[in-house]
């Protein structure tokens, strides 16, 4: 059998975009002939994956997993919602959340280099293989983990496609030495609140200072339009900033469960009920495709182009 070198594999990957193990196999089958290896990959549909890499992938799934005191959330994108219902794609997304949770990091480069379970490929190569097999561009967009030393991490999925998979995924970490079962129930409610209310931070101290200053500048200009004296404007701005905090800070928001109580009060009462203080150590909310610029396509023109050849 022809000895396949790393340089040959690199060259073939550059030509086709196929995974490393697939390139190695192709070179072995073609006795080291690069062009024959390209043809071999093409017949298997693997070389086509590179051509799909530039297409916008804004659909897919958010996968979450939480067990005990740690959890993970991952967004895996595809071009169409149809692929998100594919069992192979769902298994991949679910596997990604498990790997991220086990590793304790959301580093995508490290994730793609990990061995893919029950396969000779790593995660990046498995993704390339799926692109070729399913026929759509796909991507691992982002991943994040949460953990606490003492307490619970709980997940919530909105618009679920399957257990742990959906279009909106939330993780919430609560710190407390109180009853862990009751704490988990509270964490689930907090996760549902986060899904509905979309806070930007846990507390005012955690809020991005730049976003606060931008908001202050906008509010100041709006207040100046009133023509009131500067000392009155300053008070107006501070009052409106408090309203801003109530909109974007978790502990300042109104609890969606009852529509009346401030979240900070809910946590304070929970601490009394559990016999130990309860603190939100962190939260993560992923909304599928948020921030991705989607292409506007003219479907009629697209069909006409295909018909005309």
C-alpha cells in the first residue's frame, strides 16, 4: 500500500475541503494519486462539502444539557429548518452539548479537534462528513458552559424539537447550600423567566459599562429636548436609567411568574424558605440564528434560473 504523507493529505484537503481521515482514505484507495483521490472523494460526495461552506446557515438547533452543578449550551447551524428535524443532525447537536459539558469549555477550536464518539473522525471532520452526506452547509457557531461549586445548573428549551434541542436554549446556575431539589425547581423557573424577559446581566454591577454610557447619552439628549435646567435633566436621566435597569437587569426585572414581584425579592424569599442564601451565579440564553445576516432570495428568480439551465 502506498505510504500516505501528511503533506499529501494537506494538499488534498486544500483541493476538496474534505476531512482529514476521508482524505487519507481517498489517497490510500487511489495509491497516492492526488487527482484520482479528488475523483474518489467526489464519487463519495465528500468533496462537495467545501463548495457549500460559503452558504448562509442560520437555521439548525440550540442544544442544552445540565446535570447537577454543571451544564452546557451549543448552537449548531444548518441552512434550512428541515435539516434540524434530521435524526443525524439532532444526534450531532446533542453530542456536541455533551462534549462541551464534559470538557468544561466553550472553545470551538478545541471542540473541533476532539475525537467524535464511535468514529475515526474528530468533530470538525464529522461536521464536514455531515455536510457532504446531508447536502447543506452547517457550522458549529458557539458554545458555553456554566458551573457552580455548591448549587445547581438547570436548562430550559423553548420551541423544543426534541428533548434538550430547540430554537431557544437557556442555562441558569444558582448557588446555595439549601435543599437542592427545591433549588432546582427555582432554577427552572428562573430559566423560563430568562427565556421570556431576556436580561443582559444578573445585576447592575455586571452590566456592560459601555452599554450603560450609551443609554445615558441617549437619555440625556432626550431630556435636553425638554428645555429644562441641567439639574432637573440630571434627575430625569437617573430616573430613566432606573427604568432601563428594570428592563435589562435580571434582579431588577419583574418576575414573569406572577407579574408583580421583583426577581431580587423572589431570590430573597427563596433563601428564607431554603434556609440558605440563593444567588444567581450566571445565565446563558441562546436564540437560534440571532445576529446572523440572512440572505434575501428571490424564489421565483431562483427557480427560473434553474429551469433555464
